[in-house]
């Protein structure tokens, strides 16, 4: 078999149906809505609106959030049809494996894996920073050695980040239905806190803070500010806010009635998230003149304190800290299912694809947890925040193009799903081009990281994956 034939050999959909058949289908629409909203509406809604406004957009941060939502929405249509037609663990990895072949599926999955490793560590670090910020006014301050990563302000390890990632992993190890129950409660609390901020903050909005809505363009030390150039830079920075719906698709093998559950969960959670992001952005900008948010990691708290609501600020920030657990649950569940699918197919060591006596992929969960703890405990928060979007955007481009391999096979060897992408074949092309445009807007460091991660993935495939693939036996 030639190298090209090896790279393009395809897994049959029935193989994944059989392999994933042991996973317990227990997740309903409300569970996926909570999972999606909990993952999408996470650390970023409490930090990014003020930061992006100060660095790039001014009041036009609302436009950046809206444009990023359009890009995510185009891709979400493709995700909804893919997950309904092929409700397999591993999302983009498994889908692209079926429609384009093993190597391309591996590249898409490998790109997503970088997102999950870094996103779990990123949220763990963010939760740690916010939690320590809440304790400080009460007179509790952890030593620098246990508060910061190695080499950062005298740090050795971020202990809180380590502990919260481990706690979430232990919760998920008892089963996704239990984790989903906790997720549902925390999401309700988090959305309530966001609505409280919107209602209270809306009473202090000053129209003058929105003028000019799109500041005049100029180049700064942080990159473009103002004009459409600043808005574009804001879109690339903001896009990490919307990557969470992939975590829904990664758990589609554990969905009840995935034909209907998956599209409703993916599209519904994205709509809810967009409304909340835009509302929070409008209030944050209306309450405080945007330059004051520069170098502020807590613009929501700053806005409430500045407008005379310090008690509400404490309440919202406290709930926000606990609400960050929802993003950790979603990302950890999705990442562990992706690693499980790699082991299931022999692309990584087989023990990663083993299920325990209760049909739970806890070997994969343990692996994700250890790596995420190492990243989150020892790498700075600012470094992690720059690297999340690249892998996801690569996977989004693969899924968008994958629609052209999926649609001709629906009703043949792949079931025709209840939901289908409208305006086919135009919409998938728009989704691909929009994702590529956002990717090109990422900073240089993120692109270099994506290139290095891709090369590492190619080496692993050539040295291990291609030789141990389950397709060799089939």
C-alpha cells in the first residue's frame, strides 16, 4: 500500500457505531445546552469585552463579538449536520476520518487536542486567579510560590489550578450523567449572575461612553486600534469565546436521540451565548469609558464598583468563579473523549481507548488531566490565552470542507440526518473562508505554535499511528 493510500484509507461508519456502542447514551438536549453554554460562556465573558475594547476596538467590541458569532454560526451549521449523521466520539477527528481518510482525520483531531489541553489549563489558571482575587480582600493571600507558574513572580506551581482540574476529573470519572447534573446547576447560577450584572449595570449606562462607536484607526504597540482594522483584530482575539460548541459534538456518542439532540444542543447554546456576550459588552462599555479597562482582568467587577455597586460586584465575581467549573467540565469531557477515540483507533496507545467496568473512558480522562495540570500549573495564563484558537480554527476548516464528502454519502452508507445545512453547497464554503480569515488574523506566536504542533502530529502519525492503526487489520 502506497503512502497516499495509507493516508486516505477511510474508516467505515459502522465500525465507529460498533466501537462506541458501549458508551452510555444518557445526555439530553438540556444537558447539551448546559454543556454548550457552560463551555462557551466561561472565563472570556468576564474578561474579554473590556480587554478587547481597550486594546483594539473601543465601543465597537460589540461588532467584533457579532462578527465572530457569525463565523461560529456558519461552522455550527456544519457541526450540527455532521454530529446528527455521525454521532461518534471524537467529533471532527472521527468525521474527517470517515469522509476524507485517516491522515486528514488525525490532523483535524490533533489540532483539536491542542485546544483541549490548553483550554483546560487556561480555564484552570483563570479560575485560580479570580479565586485568589476574591480571597485577597478577606485577608487570605497564598504565597507566591503556590500562586504562580514557574518563573512567574516567584512562582513554583499554581496550586489552585492543579486542584480544580483534578476535582473536575474525579467528578467526570463517576460518569457523564453525574457531571451533567452538576453542570446544569452551575450553568443556571452563572447565567443568573450574568443577568444580574446586565440588569444592575444597565441602570448606570452613559451614552457618551459609546461615542465615537468606531474610533479612528491608529497603530499602537498592541497592534491596530480603531477602524475596521481594530474590529478585525478584535474578532481574532474574541473567537476563542465561541469554540465551546465543539465540546458538545465530542460527546455525541453519549447522546440520547442524537439526530435531534445534537443540532438543538449546538445551535441553541450558540444563540444563548451570543445574546449574553453582546449584552454584557454593551453594559461594560456603557458603564465605564473603555480605556479604563486596560490591564484589567475583571472588567465586570470594575464596572460594578465604579458605578457604586461593590456588593453586587462581589456576588457576581464569586458566582463567576464557581461558574468557571462548567467550562472545565465541558472541556475535560470533550478532550477525554477525543483521546479515547485516538486510542480506540490505534492512533495512540490502545490503553487510551479502553473502557472501565462501567463503560467509561477513564484512561483517556487520566491522561488529559495529567497533561492539563502540568500545562496549567507551570505555564503563564497570558501565554495560554494566545494559543487556544489556532487548533480549533484548523478543525473548523476541515469540518466545513467535510460537508462536501458527507452530503453525497447520506442515505447510502451514512444515515440522512434530521437536520441538514441550508444553502448547500454555498454555506460550507463560506464557513471555510470565514474560519480561514479569522485564522489569518491570529498573532504570529499562535501561528508558529500551530505549525510546530502540526509537525509534531505528522511525526507521531508516521512513526506510530500509521503502523498501529486499526485500519491495518480491517
